């Protein structure tokens, strides 16, 4: 296959501006960007030309939050690092950030190496790993430092939920956040009050509520909002940058928006699910339909939630998007047939996120194409210190690129509309999301039936066309682990400013009346 690509005549969209330009790709990186890069005599041999006229040329999506083949709740998520990353590419996502999660008492470094040994031979797109802090000790503290210095990790997730399994308490979070600050990492939290959830679940089961609706009823919005505010308060006390994963409710999003207005360095990550569907499914009469929506924090029954979160994402109250892709088939979900607390938590999205956010964000008129790139790629690259290698189409950046159809049209009855690009026919039609046609392993799709007008046509991963016209050309292990350095400039500039402006100094006071002041003690 030719090692050089010329993407011709498309509209190149970055987070800050768009321009019609050709993109020359060589050896996996963007070599040149400009008008009319094609020599007048035509393409030299070894140069493949992709005509992107009328289409958008976007930085590949970065999914900030996935759990491929995650051993969790007595099961293991069904999309592994192979199928999950292939599905990502089909949806226009060229990088995922997954989570290495040690057991309580277990080594963080061992967990990290275990996840790498699973992912490295299987991944079809580039990836990085966040590491979870599920308990606290001097060993954990030391391992965090080693992970940052030697292993390319700069983000650590703390669970405030999953009592007994992963939950950490305030003092442990305080210690972990302090260490994050010290070593130049960003703290991430799963913000839900684990004690209240455990009590709520007992109450629901005692009332005879054993179905999936109990999952939401035992952990309402306030449980998420309270933990969000608590995490922000603790992070603020040590002036550590904080990233709230999977923002699911209006209440939690408002807490984040307020904190940002106060100048706190906090970021919120809504997910494809919370931006486009709601918790009314938990009341579905079909058990498996309801169970397939079970994730934590839950989707919210308030049907105005997705629009609300999308508005906040559009105006920078929320910053990035992930999916929390953590999929379980119906038979796995059935572990909780008689008790909702045993339903493995997690939903799909790694393939769907880009089109779903285009549909609900851009097609609906809430955000423009530049904000779309910011929230699906660039902001994640900046926060997790991958920028500008990832998250931007610029000379020298990795050629992780998606040719995007922003206005796919409904194909005509009896035939599929194609448009012609040299030596390639691309199917050009609206995508209706369905488990019948998606590339994710899971046998259900929470976005089933959603019509999407923004569609990836060609996905390029480090300079290689890996997906086009519904066909993959990628091999397990083609993706690479991308190490991340500490102290992302994007956030640490602000943390340093706050260190200066927020550090109090003691007040010089006159002695109490009658207080004996010994000159000596003052002088020493
Ligand atoms: O339900 C969820 N979110 N499953 C994955 C684990 C987590 O909490 O992110
Ligand atoms: Zn979580
Ligand atoms: Zn439903
Ligand atoms: Zn997760």
C-alpha cells in the first residue's frame, strides 16, 4: 500500500478554525497543509489521492473513557481491545483512553502491565491508560510516581462508588489528590456517594423492587451531585486539577459549571449516552431492554437531561466527551435478573460517539464544527498531554484523520447513493444506528434507531487508511501505546497561578493585653 496520502480539497477543521486545504500525509504524520499540493502532472507513483471535496477533514476522535475486556461485576466486558478498537475506527475514533484498575491491596504497576499485555497485541488504534487508585498506602503513593515518571501515565481515577470493591474515602482522596499535584497528574473521579447507594439499594430490594428501575431509584441525581461537589472541594483544598468522568445528570453538571465560574480547575466529561438518551428505559416492560441501559451513574429519568448537558458542552461548562464503553451481552446482564445490584454496569458507545454528538450537537444547531472537534478530540489531547501530536491537523502531528460527511443524505429507495473519489467508491448515506449493523461485539445498542447525518467516510490512523466504505484494513496490534508526560501545560499554568493567588499568609497581630512577650523567643 502506498505510504503517502493526499487528502484533496476538503475543509480541514481544527478546534480554532476551518479552511479548505489539501493534507499531505507521509510516514504516519502530516507533512504539508495547503492549497493545491497535487503536482499539475498528477500524482507521482506511491501517492494515493483521496478526494474530500465537499467533505470535512477532522482530527480523529479521542474517546477519553473506555473499558475493553474489563473484568467487572462477575463478568468481563464483551468488546475486547481488538473488536472495541476496530469499532472505534469505524466510528471515526482513532484513539481511546482505557482504565487499568487494580484490586484493593493490589499493585497499580502490575495492573498497568496487565492491561498493557491485554491491549498491545490487540489494539487497532492508538491508546493510552488511566490508572485507578482503589486503596491507599505508601506503596500506592510510590507507584503513582513511578507510573508518571517511567510508564507514561498522567491521570488517576478514584471511585467514590462501588463500596467494598473500589471505593475510596475522603482522606484517601485527599492523599491521592495531593500526590497527583506533586507528580504532575490529573485526578479523575467517579462521583457518586457509595454509602448512600448501598443503603438505597437495600431499601429498594426490601420494597420488592428488584428490576433495573431500582438501579436509578437507589442512586438519584443528588447522590451524584453531592459526590461531585465533595470531590471538587477536596481537589480545591490541595489545588489539584480535577476531571469528573461520566457526567450523567443536570445537578452534577451544574455543580461543575459553578466551580468553573469560581475559577476552579475542573473539567466535566459527559458521555455519548448521557448526551443523547435518558433513564426512562429503566421502566421498559422488557427486562433485557432496561438492563442494557444499566450503568453507573445511571441515565436520568428527567428527559431534558441530554439537551441540558449538550448545551453545557457547547458553551464550555463541560469540556470533553467519552463513552464509558463497557459492554455486556444480554446473557451477561442476566446475572442480575432477580436483583438489579448484580446487573453488570456498562453501555456501548465507542463506535457511536462521533455521529451521536454530531447529530445532537451540530445537526441540532447547538454547536459548530470547531466546537465539535474541541469536544471530541482536541480538549482531551490538551488535558491528557497528547497535544499537538493528537487532537490537531497540523504539520508534524500524527495523521489520525477522519474524512467526514457532514450532510449525509437518505439513500433513495432501491439503491444506495455513491459519490466517486479516485479508485474508491464511498457509500454515502445517513447512518441509522443499529446493533444489526454496528461493529461492536455487544448484541444491543442503546442508540438503536438513531438517525445520524454526520458520518465518517474514511478513517486514517497514523497515516494508514484503516477503514473506508465499510471495509477495514487493519491488523490486531497495529495501534500503539502512547505514553503521556506529566504537567500538561493546558492545566498546570492555571494551577500555578492559583498556587500564587490562593496561598494565604498569616496576619501579623499585636499581642494580647497583658501578654508576656519575651524578646528572646521573637528573635530566635
Ligand atoms: O457502569 C459503568 N460506568 N461501568 C464501568 C465502570 C465505571 O464506573 O466507569
Ligand atoms: Zn466510573
Ligand atoms: Zn427503551
Ligand atoms: Zn468507566
